[in-house]
């Protein structure tokens, strides 16, 4: 079932779009919590910051998309 889900058309596009949306929203919310200080971006290594955000976004996007596509495939298989 795993291979079937990840090979479904549109799966990876959905993962990437959710990953980017998560990263942007997470950064904005954290920045707001920090008081919109520019130091939020400048006091850490920018490369590690972006890579960490994108990795976290990918994990989030993968699990959410996997669940959504798996449910859709199971529903289709059961003939509903």
C-alpha cells in the first residue's frame, strides 16, 4: 500500500506544497511570537534555519498527504 500511495499522481506535488506552506507559516508565527524582531533571522545560521524549516515541512507534508491519499485509495478500493 505504501508504494501505491507514494506513486499516486499528485502525491509529491501535494507534499512539496504543504512543506512550503508549513515552513512559511511556521516562520511567520515564530517571528510574530518573537515580536517581529529582525534578529530572529539574523542571529542564527541562515542555511541551517532554512534547511531545518524545509525538513520539518517535508515531514509534516509527507505524513498529512500520505494519510489523505491513503484514505482516498482505501475508499476507492472499497467501492464507496
